[in-house]
C-alpha cells in the first residue's frame, strides 16, 4: 500500500498556495505509507536556459557553497544555491549531462534527486509531516505538484528507493502498486543503455516512460505502452513541466480519485485526502476507469 | 396512484448527532453500539472518513452527511444506514441484515460478501460490485464497473444502467439483472430467459429501493437475466453430501 497525491493548478491565483494545499493532502495519506515520502513541485522561478538541481547531502552541515564554486569553475557558468536542511537546490546554466558528469566527479557522495527547468524534488525516509516540515513545503509556491507516501513492499527503505522517481529533467513518477515483470523490462532497458539507481520496481516504470519520451512518444502514448508492457498492479501519476497524467491497471486494483474544478485538477488515492481543498464540494469527482489514461496539459 | 402516508406512532424520537470532527471513528462506532434499538442518528462532517457505522448489531436509523470513506456500514447486522453523498471501497461489506442506501456513487466492491440485507446505490457503483455476494441484495440504479458479481454465491444484483466487462465471472447461485447493456460476460456466466419469478424478484427489489432511488427507467419485464452457465461450477449438494 502506498499513497499518491497530485495537484495541477489551472487558476494562477492559487499558485502561491501550492504547498499549503498539498501538505494536508499528503499528510492525510500517511497511513497508506508511513516509511518514506516525497514531492515533486513545479514553479516558474528558474531563469530561462538554466536548470535547477535537487541535491541531497551525504551528511548534515555539508559545504554546498564550495561545491557550487567548484562546479561554476569547472563549467564556466555561475551556480547559485538555496539550502534547505540536508537538501540543496543548485541552479546553473549548463546542459544536464554536463552538470551530472561534473557533479559525479566533484561530489560523488552527493545524491542527485532530480533536476529541471521547473521541478524541485524532495524525498526522504520518514513521515510526510516530517518531510514537509524539514523542507518547508507548506510555504512553497508553484503550479503543480505530485506526492507519494511509501509503504515499502519489495525493496529497501532508503531515500533513493522512495518516490517520486525522476528519470529525466522535469519528469516525475509516483506509483502505488507492484509490478511483476519489472526485472525483464529492466534488463531490456539496460541492454539499450538505460542506467538505474536502485532495484525498485517503480523506478523501472519511470525509466521506461523516460525512455519512451526520449524516443519521441507523447506522455499519453508512453503511459499506454506501460499498460501494454507492464504486468502487475498500479496506479501511476506522472508529471512533466507541462503535463499531469494518471493511469490505472487493467483490474483497477489500486485506487485513485480525481476531483476537477475550474481552478484545479486534484488526484489522491483516497477521497478524504481531497476533502480539504477549496471548492471540493462542487468539484467533479470521479475514479478513472481501468486502462484509461487521463491527462491535463498546462495552458 | 395513492399517496403514502407515514404515521409516526409513540413518542417522537430525538435525533442524536455525532460529529466526525469532534469524535474519532472508534468513538463514533462505540457510541452507536451503545444506543438502544430504534435510535435515530446523524453523523456529520464525514468528509470521506473510513469505517463509519461498522459492526452494528441492532436496529438504528443512521444518516451520514456528505461523502463517506471505505467499508461504510460494513460487518453490520440490522441497522438502516443512509449516506447522503458517495462512498469509497467496500460499502456494506459482509452485511448480514439491514438496509444501506447511498444517494451518490459507490466505489469498488460494494456489498462484497454480503450475506443478507439490501444495499441500494442511487448512482453508479465501480468495479467488482457484489463480489462474492452470499445472499444479500445489491441494487444499483446507475452503471457498475468491470468484474461485478465475480464469484457471487447467492443473492441478487440489480443493475439499472450498464454493466462493465466480465459481468458475473465464475458465478455460483447468485442472479444478476441488468436494465442496460452488458459490455461483456465473464467466464461461465450466461444470459438466460426471464421468467415470471424473475420479474417478481425485480419488482420486489424496486419496491424496497423506493421511488426516489433513480430506478424509474428500469422495467422489470425488460431486464437481462445473467446467471451461471455451470460449466466451471461443479459442486453438487446432493451428491455424497460432501463439500
């Protein structure tokens, strides 16, 4: 059992309140996943051409400024940091591959949680409340967010094993369920040059979708291919810079409730996680049918 | 058409109000269990709370305001429960006796394993409605999702609207009536001719469901009867009397 929440704002007036709206949603699903939690948040504060990196230190008190200076020197571009507890958001104007390579050389012990033009990603062991408090999620603004509370069933409880998984810049996946043929798909992807960070089954779905997108699929098509290729139980929420998409397996084994109003699209594993949202009593509330991909594009 | 006049006999019954924002689910269920037969209760502020009005073994009239969560009125034997909104998974699971009414929609596995009683959903019910039904009645005015009636052993399911894929898969003795379309039948379920007894059975369910339950479009003489083809189901109660 795990919990999924997501919020895709249509009304810009709600954007300053993204974190404030998401925190009670994810906290409500602590019972579905008490061992780890994570959130991918999307905002427009990154300067054009730059990428913002969500990094985690190997230990508290890590010297992020020195890391930023060394990186800036290596790639010849200024790098700025925002520090939140043991996490750091590092913004730099350079291609993703180049930064990832340099970070690996300069700071091999630092964990790259994700990167993007819009996405920041926080995830860790602990309850949703602890993670939200640690990283000040309640105060975060933005136009979209995806969150997960994890109850691990098939792989270790570590930061890396927790959700969301980010296989590409601005792409995040959260999963409730379990895949039964993930090892075969992992081997095939590895043969094609895709690198994995954990032995988690959800990471396989994330990398699979990332790979399909890289090959030119739309997000909807990539999610339909998940239905074709993956065996198991799943409700997936996948977010990119502009898109927000959900799908459930052929048996609808894992729950999902969608609430849509003029102001937002919200999803959660259980309805009561949506009950605190403004205007929820007038929302169109429905459960996606099995094998139906529902997606919303940021206008 | 005559008007139905309800005459209240005896002293007026005071409605007891239990609020989900003031009381925990355990406290609410415990308070319900301590009430005498005939009590009238309103549960407020449910907002999707799970396990409301479960495990009750006496005659209470309970109204839940708004939407309720999973397992609403489950494991109960006697109460009359009305949810004014929608409910989550496992509505009236393992109901033994009583009436459970949902004015909105029900999520997956409504009336799962219900041995008795009547579960009425005014809106739609999701996948696996009436799964493993063991003798109760499930009436859904709208549509039901895929695999409804899966392995249902006894009892009746009435679907006013359409039924999703694999209806009645691996059915035993339960019978399903569908007012609308059947998207597909499950393994070992088949469409059978409607008998006079079937028409009476549907009419009786509609009488219990009541006029305001959204079944107006259902014509008891024009529903599809789905029952077991008995190709997978080989138990014979009379043979050797052993199972």
